[in-house]
């Protein structure tokens, strides 16, 4: 039985900012419990962002992205660099929350409560396969629907068909696999329209959950080298994101540290 409100689970944690981007210092369990609690509040509009180095860098030149994350129900650290930063700031309980781990964890927390899931995103057929795989991983999990959106269209594409499916299947959680930062902007824009309590943007997690792509070994994910594995697997698609993006992130962190140090000397 749920005894406290979803927001009560995270209010005492005090959201942090890394390079101006909001990141909530949560453990995996806290991130899952808060979402399950919120999913049973009969009110749509909540969404969760999995914030990583890529979205943090992108937010530097996208006020819309930064605003989308600011208005999220949760912004969890999807990457060891952000996790390490939050731990160094005194939040030792903080854990990296990846989509491939978050989906089955949330499903496990909600299985006895009858939590219903809908998968939205990925190439044709991937959302369906991801849903079937979740049922294999979490016996009793209820996947009530899956759909692949028209990726060729802009974030302003119509969601009438999706809305009809949500009204018919009544999921508690809409898992969104549109890729970052598209999914963050899409969730923020659709938060007040779609009939679902919680949306969670999980990027490429559908591909990994379905088995369409291999995901990094656990030890690489825990030491912050998942990006290197993904780069080795898809160099043409990801080289700019990881080589340039990661370098930019380090540069911005150094510049921010120097600026703070200089300000401290002048005060």
C-alpha cells in the first residue's frame, strides 16, 4: 500500500544543478518508488527525464530543453559523470539510472499494484518487442500497448491515434523512446494533452531491452565507460555526440570551476 505522495519521496533531496541543468540526487530505488507512487495519482502531466552528459551539453544552447527538464517530475542522472558530481556535493546515495535498468525496476515495484505500461517509440516493431521482453523479465508485468511514431515528422506531429490508444488501454506509464533531446521536448509539449499519469523518456532503451542492439556490459556501465562501448558499436552515428560532446562537457566544467574560484576570491 502506498502511504505517501510521490512528491514527498523526493522533496527532501533538493534538486541540484550541473552547468545550469537540473539533476535530482536520487538512488535507483527512490527514482522507481516515486514514479510508481505518482502513476497512481489520477492526474496526467508528470514526466521524467533521464539526464546525461549529452542533454546537459545540449541544454547550453537550448533554453527550451532546459525548461523542459526544469518542469519535469524527476530529472535523474543517466550517466556516471553526473552521478560522481552529485556524490561529491554530498549526495552519497545518488545512483546512475539508465533506461535499460529503470524499466524493469519500475515494473517490479508496481507489479503487485497492477501497474500498466505502454511503449511508444523506436523503429517499427521495436516497441512491441521491448514490451514482450519486459513481461519475460518481470512476470506479471502488464504491458497494455505499444506503438512506433512517425520519426520523419517534426516534434509537432499529431498524437490523435496515440491519445485514442491511451484512452482505451489506460496505462499508468508511457515509456517514451524517441531519443534525446527530442523526447524531452516532446514530453514537455504533450504533458497536458495525453491521458497518462507519467511519461518517462528512456532514449535507446527499447533497442537494448528488445535485443535489437547489444548494451554495454555491467562493469563498463558502472565505471562510466558505457559511452565507449556504444561508440565502438556505432561510430558513424555517435562519434560527434561522444567525442565532441564529452570534450565540451569537460571544458564547460573546467570553465565553471575556474569562474566559481575567481568569484570566491573577489568576494
